[in-house]
């Protein structure tokens, strides 16, 4: 099915504590225009992103991408949080469960990690051997086999590369939009209207022929965009890495959806995986 989307939006997400987050950046790519930042001077809250997305999804068919894991690893052990009673067995159930058990402001989920299910998350050497916590979803394992180097786990809650707080706060957002916007692959790709997918910037940097490291200059950004068949971004300032991640990924989503027949039918994706772990858009 040929994608019907009129715009591709990438959202660089943040799971940090607090109400507003300098780590959030939003970019969109449409037609053959260069990707652009959405409200580049704004320090977003997660609640604002949620409201903006729902309004935008109604206006025109848009593919939205978020850079967090849409679910925790499940299939490796047949459970999200082994040994814990009452934890759901589907991604949708997990979203609702995380939202119910988290009491942080602005869709945060630090309390879920730090208190509700603390033994499952790695916060430092006092917790023991880090490798014992590092479980991965099947799509992450496939990307690693392909050389994609997605080494962070949803249970890693320490350091700059940790993704736990962002992923579990993101699950709260997914619960809030569930039933209002299609969430792929938990939902099938709609024939019309908007959809939300999981993204990972390194995939698009690799497609652009870049080494996969963070970009922090206009020159490096535009080199990556050129590799994705995009016109250069029109920026009057040197971007930060959150902004370049969003700009490159928006252009990469557009290029992938328009040129890759397997974009929404990747090798290895099954109904069971879609229901429990999800999939990162761009892992083929």
C-alpha cells in the first residue's frame, strides 16, 4: 500500500523529570521541501506535545515518529516484569498499567522505575551486574545483528544513553492517544488518517551514509539530509543534537516510506510481536 501521508513528523522525546524539557524537539518533512523545526524556540512539555499531536492528526494525514521504545521486552521471558503479579501481557495493557502506576507530573514515569518496580531497573553498580538487566525486544536484536548498534535497553536507567525514563513516560502518552490515532504496528496501518510509529535516528543516519554519531552543526546536518535525498535545512543558527535528530529522522521517515516497499511490512514482524513488543519503523 502506497503511503497516503502528507507530512512526516519526528519527535525527539524526553523522559526527564519536571514540566518542561529542553530535550524535546519536533521536525516535519512534507512534499519535497526541506525538513523544518516546529516551534524551534519553544521548550515543550510532554502534555503540550500530546495536545499538539492530537490537533495535528485531525488536520491532515501525518506519520508521527517518537524516539522511545513502545513496549518493554516481552517475548524473551514471556513477561515484561518477570515475577511481578498483575502486570499485563500486551503492549496496550502495559501502557495503561504504567499510566495508572505513575504519579509524576507531565506524563513522567520516574516513580514507576524508582519505586513501583525498582528491582527491574539498573541505576548503578549497587544494583549488581548491569548485563543481568539488559533485555532486548526482538526488533532491537534484529537491528543489532544488522550492525545498527541499538545497545540501550528499556531497563537501563543510568547515564546519557539510558532510554528507560523516556520509554516509560512515552508509554503514558501512547495510552492517552490510544484509540484516537493509529499506533503501528499494534494497529494496522490505516488507509487514511494519521498514524504513530517508533523511530530510531541511527537508522536514518546509516541510510544517509553517515557514521551514526550525533550531529551538531548545519554542515553535518545538511550532509545527512543530502544522503536522504532531501534539500538542505534552512537554519539561521547552529542546531543542537535534539534538533538535528528530529530533522534527519523526519526526512528519513519520508524517504523510507516513499522508497521502501517493506517499510510497513518488515521481515520478522509477526502478529504476536506487534501485540506485545512492537517494532521500530525502519528496521527492515
